[in-house]
C-alpha cells in the first residue's frame, strides 16, 4: 500500500482546488507537503517545490525522499516565480503567505502566471486588497473555499488569467465580494457565515468600547463600524 502524507485541513482544501494536473509548482513550499501529496495521490504527474530559502527546500527534499518521489518532484531555489519559465507548469500553488507578498510574486512573475491554466492561492492576510489586485489585473476566480482550523479562518481560491486587465475592481467585483469572496458569498458558504458572525460580535464589542472613550473623537470610527455591521447583517439575511 502506497504511503500517503497527512495534510492539515487547510492544505487539504488547497489540494482539492488543485484537482488533477500535469506539472504543478508550489511556491513557498516549506516542507513540501503539497507537492508530495499531489504526486503520491496521482493528482499531479510532476511537481516543482520552490522556496526563497535553502532551509525549507532541504526539509522538502527530506519528505520527497521519504516518499521515494525524487524522480517526480524537483526542488528549486526561487524568489517567487523567477525560477520558472512561461508555460513550464500547468498549475501554480501559493499558500500560507501574506497577501502583499503574494501580490508581489504574481506581479513580478506575471509572464509565468499568465501561462498557467490554474493558480491556487491561499493568502493569509490582506484578502480585500489581494482580490482587488486579481480583479484589476485580469484574473478570474474560478472556485473558492474556506476552512476553520485551530481557531483561524482560511480563505483560498482557484483563479486564471482571463487575458485582459479590468482596470477597475468595481467592474469585476463589488466591495463585499472583494472583502469576503464572490463565490463564497454566492454559494452561502457555511464557514463564511461563521466568520461573519464572529466579525459581527467583534465589531459590536469595539463599538461598546468606543462608547466608553470620552477623550477622543471617535465619530469616524463609529460610523465605519456601523456601516460594516449593516453590510454584515445584509449578507447574513441571505443565508
């Protein structure tokens, strides 16, 4: 029986979005869990595990050897997508890094990113700005998922470059869609509902604390919180 690597719930969701592919590149591979899983499960024919630091690549190589996948998975020292050639891979995975870093990687490596059939992206932060970047730079979100693990919410998406720049996020996604994910909203994702409930409770607590602060003018902050709460309530009513 073939040995299989055990993935966290977050990485399992990322792997599901990859589906089946020919050659996959994992940017910021760390321990190499994603490429090892995809190749050993027969979801990818070959993989390239990439990282900007030698240490993570060494850890990835140890896992690759443990599962006897040296002929199917190679490691490359790479800052983002710089060690890839356009058209070299069908799928690019970037998971577990900040949204600003992921934006830089896609921007600097757009020649490579534009030739991929699918990009599976799991930004850890700055989700609004990251989705805004995707819309502005001609990427179309094909699928989204969200998981809750170890007290944290994780959003992930599969996207493809659609061949043109929108130039304006408003033409592609509404502000709530940029914040929470267009397909998560459309599909009334149950984990998104959990997240919205948490956000609602958190914003109510902040409002209460603002009311106790008489030394500063908090009217602008209060107005923004009330606007955010109205938006959240509107979304929750659709569930």
